C-alpha cells in the first residue's frame, strides 16, 4: 500500500534525475474491453513515438506493458537514463481518460489519448499528486466476534494494522460481545435481581465505559499516526453505536458509516474490502453531491459554467470542480484560455482549440487552485450547470 509519505519520497527520487524524464500514465484495467489483448501497450507505444521519446527509454516501459501481468487499474511510470519508478494503482486517475481523440501538445511535450497520458520533459506529477492528496484514507474498525481489528483502505487497497488495539482485553471483549448492551446479564448461570442486580449493572456500566474510552483513545492515536481522513465502524449494531457514543468529537466527525459484521469471524482483508467497496463508492459519490450543494449555497462566492475560467485567471478560484470526463475544448490565445471562440478572438486573430484536459494542469498550478473531480450524479449535475464550478476566494 502507498504510504502517506510516498509523494515526498518520489519527489526526492526525481529531484536529482537528469532531464528530460518520461512521465507515463496508462489505463491497464483488465475489466475494460478496450484493454483486451494488452491493447494499452499499443496506445502507449504510439504516445511515446509521438513525443520522440528515445528508444531505450521507450523499451523499458513497453517491456513491462507487453510482458508483465499488471494487476492494477492504472500503471504510472517515471523513466530516465538512470531512473525507473513504477506505481500500480487500483484506482483510475483524472486526465488519463479525459479525451477520446489523440492530442499532441508539442509546446508542453504532452500527449493525450483515451487511456494514456504521456509527458516528456519535467516530471509531470499532477494526476498522481491528485490521487495521493485527494483520495480519502479510510480507517475501518472491525468489531469481530473474536477481537477488534483495524484496516487501512487507500487507493483501492486494504491493509490490516497489525498492532492495533494491543491494550484490548480479549476475554473482556468476548464476554461483552456475548452479552450485548442492554441485555439481562447472567453471571455463573445465576440471574441477579433487585438491589444486587442494580449494583451489578452499575459496575458493568462503569467497566464498559472504561473499556470503550480506552479503545477510543487508542483509535485517536491510530488515526493521527496513520492519517485516516474518514472512519468506518463494522460490527454488531449495538456495539458500533455504543462505541460511536464514546468517541471524542474530532473522531466522531470522521465516521461516515456504520456497517454490519461479515457472517464469519476472522475475515481476510480481501473479504473486508469486498464488503466495503460498494459502500465506499456510495459515500464518495454522496460527498461529491454535497460539495455541489455547498457551492450552490455559497453564491455569490461561487461560480458556475464559463464564468469559472474568467474568475480562475483573475486568481479568485480557491477550489475548481470539474467532471471526471473532460471532453470539451477551450480556446488558447496569448497565454490565456477562453470558453468561447468569440471571446478569444477579442484577444488574438487565430485562437487554438485545445482539450480542457491539456489546460487544466497549467491553470491549476499557475493560479493555485485546488482541483476536485466528480463522477456519477454530481458529474451529471455539474454538466447541467455548464460543466465546471468554483469556490471563490472573494
């Protein structure tokens, strides 16, 4: 799994490398019909040829794409004379599938076609940086019948945190899981009643409170140490709800779902991920819809449609929201970009029509705008509002 310091390590690796470098992003998802027979290798070959990448560098990459089984959705390469860095990701990246027709930008040394983004020159990190910075890192607390477990889920991968909840009293948890909160508690087969039962219930409640507070504190340390941005609690409903109640506010605000247990204890990380994936997909799409709703409410500190490009180039855009599929063009003229040709012609006689996907990296970096790409229902709504939106600084 890619750690939270992966970007820093990559930048340190690339910094001393001799330029130009090849940055290559390839959609290798085996579930897509267009990737059958490793057709992505042919698309990559065409991209490298169009950019005049030296044959020795091209062959390093094509050898991998043609001959290795890539169990991933996206393969990322950074290649130079003495450099070969690869990332195999279980997610799609923005801009890689942004255009349907091949486009070569000779000025920037960039080539785009559906499923391939290639750049030859300075390292081109934006799609990878977006994934590392913007994809949520989930902490999943699984209240198994046998023990408490924590999983980290990031970029479509899952990893169990081996040393989580080391302070957990497993025997105490076993007893608690057998005697759900609110259930009549029997000790040694003898049902307690009257004042004795009341005293016992108070002691049990006090023990239960200490138990959950201790684990809540441990989860806080885990969350801070591993950089969890969202939390999911899995397990019997009575226990997940009870534990939620003991979480401090800053943890409670990160909890996005309470999910039931898997049918058997000791589930593998793969089984947990399979259960989680559809739920996390729903959460992500719902959060994107919420983002658009917040922008609607933020007006006039928000802009939609063609106005966004104007506000962006005034330096006013803080967050730039775009559809995942960027199949529209913009008009480039003297270093500026316009949504309509008539606007561009007011600045120059022959504006160039370029894919928005080509302009996005330069504009986002040049005007310090944070990028957000949306899919599903949010993408549909965004297209109805002109295809882009922005939160304004002023």
